[in-house]
C-alpha cells in the first residue's frame, strides 16, 4: 500500500466521521461535540495530518509532533479570551482552528476521487499549501499555548503593546508599517516591565541566557539606585499602560494548562 492509500484513505474515513458529528452538533446544540468519541476521532485525524505533514510538506519543516492538544488549547483560548484580552492570542487560536478546517476540506475533496491524488503527496499543490499554513500556525501554538508561563507572558505583553497602540496613534502606525523604531521601543518596554517587577514572567523567555541574566541583574541595580536617588519619582514608561490601558483590563483565568 502506497503512502497515499495508507494516509489519505485513513484521513478520508476519519474526516467523514468528524463531519457527521459536526452535523449532529448543529442539530443538538453542541451535545455531539462534547462526546468522547468525537474527540478521540479528532485526535486520530490530527495524528494522520501530522504524519502527512512529515512526508508531504515540501515547503516547510515537515514536523510530525503537532498534536491534538494544540487544537484543544486554541479552543480553550477562544472560549476564555476575547480580542480585548489579547488580539494576538485570539488570532493565533483562530488560525489554528482555521488551518485544521482547511485541511479537512482538502481531504473532503479528495474523497470524491482518491485516484486523482498524486501518490507522491508533495506533488499535490493544494495539500502542500494547506500543510504549510497548518505547520506555521500549529508550531506557534505548540510554543505559546501549551506552556502556562509562556502563555501568560504572551497574553500580558501582547495586551500591553495592543493597549499602547490603541491609545497612541504614532505607535500604532509604527507597528502597522513595521517601522524600525518599533523594534527598539518594544524591547525597551519589556525591559522596563521587568525592572519594575511587573514582567508577568517575561524574563522566563531568556532565563537560559546566562549573559542576558547577568546584564539584567546589573541593569536592575543601576535602575533602583537612580530611582532611589530621585525619591522614587523616576519616570516610568510602563505607566503609559498601567494608568491608561490597565484601568480597563479584564481579569482572565487561563486555568492550569502547563
């Protein structure tokens, strides 16, 4: 049996089962989607997609470690977060679900004529493009959504930047135009948040970088000395956020995902 037959035919079978449960969901107000069999079937389909990606994604890395927990995390974030909490995380969750549906549509089309699918799966342009989009979104999901500390940092810092961009048009324009200045401003904001001990674990991103940790320690000592010499009246750019955007901040419980 060729790769096309072993992977694609299995994917077609699982996609049909998923679709039948989606139809039931519309009829029964979501009861079917909470059925353990639905999630078991979907997990199997995601595993097949991962295997297909490893052999057919000629334009990407071909990762085979993108599991159903990424899709589950994306659904959880869409349920717990609104765009107001973090547009970046909401958009990432949306892209993960969107790319899963796109792959399902490709497989559904293949079910109409399996023989039309090139046995060399990387020669099927529609499949390759769907896999590229899938791998891009799901790789980010694996990095950012499955670790609670990283997720909390992303939600906090993305909301900080989004809040500043909403309030200050110049910053919004620089972000949208990818102005070079923004790549200096954003790291400065991150460092100031860390120095003020309001980093929401942002420094965890660099905790393995010994040089960065040592530099940060020295910088923090200088910062506190200067702040003390001015009787604590040192101007803090973080107040742009904490006094303006954070006044409207909604508390979001991201749960115990690790």
